[in-house]
């Protein structure tokens, strides 16, 4: 005779519909990422314009 017996544990029964998942958090994260990307794009454009302006200035000398 076995010393231990194992019982099958059933998952809990769902009662009622599943509550809707809020999407607001993802929206906030996406907005923050958009702001960071826009700032990076602005910085790179400024650096590129400075390089172009320096090259044009050297060409005029």
C-alpha cells in the first residue's frame, strides 16, 4: 500500500466575465517614448546642420 496518495487539483472555476484590461498604461509609455525619439531627432538634425554650416563656411574662405 502506498504511503502517499496524490489528488488531482482542479483550477479555480471562473465566475462571470473577465474584467477588461486597461490600455492606458501602454499609451503613457508610448507617449514618453515618442517624446524621447523626437528629442533625439531634433538633436541629430541640429548636429547635421552645424556640420553643413561649418563645411559651407570653410568653402567660403
